[in-house]
């Protein structure tokens, strides 16, 4: 039986690669700050099952490419460098910048943002970003493909329990340099499977809202834009705190669940809670309420 929590003994190369694939599937389904907030945000912004499929595929494809590169580097004994705890805050900063930029690009700041009105209004002036009109005729900017790909590639460099297993246990067991990338590739493909499913479910959920099509588009863009923008700032803040207080990186609560991302609940888990449960759900409820209260604007 394969030990997915602490894999050490393998009977063949196939068992190593199959373990990597299964770890990828688990990684995609568990609350992870490098995948969930980003996939949910972009998928909701696409507001369709097809769009969610495309988003999950693109994001995880870039993520898979990164993991294959990192796996190859780990074969050459660079895994310890890639999994250094002090690398995580740097990744958080880059991920946060891309998330916030994507959110601002999609939405525009100022009148369009109402989660934290005062802060957002001042930011719009400081950054000189023009806001879109707040009505049903607002043609919000589509999410550029390059943003999804860039986000997936950058997010992949984040390290956690799954990455440590790939880089320090599985990749070094490959027989030669020509196969060193395979554990990362299979792990990425496993994650891709679950991210596509999550993306499609998020897109399907938006399709089934009983509001006019323009209203769905309005809700989708506002929810994804707000989530990406404030989620990105949360990543940056978490990184700054980890740099100032390094002990936060290793701080966490232990649970009896022997599944990575669920056994030790650290700062990454609470980032997911803040971004997905607070920002995303709050933004969605506010946007849905606005559409229902101004139904005529979205049926005209």
C-alpha cells in the first residue's frame, strides 16, 4: 500500500511516478494557498463551465511546467535550496503582486470597489487607475490568458509539504537526469485534474444563478476582481510579517488528519480562509444583492 503521507519505499519507477500523481490529486483538492484562491477567482470570473475548464487547465499547465523544472533541479541536489523556509515569503510577494494587479486590471479601483470603500478610493487616486461605470452595461475587461499562465508558474515555486516530498524524496530517486523532471510533471498533472474539476464547478455555479446574463457577468467580474486584489494584498502582508517574524513560517496547529495541508494548519491555510471564505463570499453576496436590487439595469 502506498504511503502518501510519508512515502519512502518504492518498488519501481512506476510506483514513484504513481505516488507523485496521487499526491498531485490530493494537493488539488486540499485547501492550498497557491491554487485554491487563484483558481476560484479566475474561474468565477469566466462565469461558465467551459471558462472554468479553460482557467483550471491554463493555470495548472503553467504550474505543471514549473514543477517539472523544479523536479529536474532537485535531481541535481538543489531540492534543499528550493525548500528553504525563507523562500516562501519571497514567493508570497510575487504571487501577491500578480494577484492584485490582475484584480485591479479586471475591475478598476474606486467606485467599482466597495468592500473597503475608503481604502480603495484612496488607492485609485494614488495608482491613477480609472474605474469602470457601476452599472449593468459595464463591459469589464476579460482575464488575459498570460495572467493565468504567469500566475500558475509563479505560484508553483511556493513550497509546502507536497513540494518537499517531490523535491527531496521522489526526484532524487529517478535513475538519471533524463527522468528527473517526471515526478514534478506527474504531480502537476494530478493537480491539473483536480484544478480543472474545481474550475468547472465554480464556472457551473455561476451559470446556474437565476439572474440576467449581464448580471452574471457583473457578479463574476466583481467577485473575481475583488478576490484577486485583496487576496494579493493579503499575500504581501503575510510575506512582510514572515520576513519580520520568521517564526511565523513554522507556526501552525496540528490536527489528527494525516493528510498534508490538513494535518498542519499554518499561515497558508488561514490565507485560504481569508481569501476564499471572507473576501470571495462577501464580494459575491454584495454583488448578487446589488444585481437583484437594480434588476432593471441588467435587463435593459
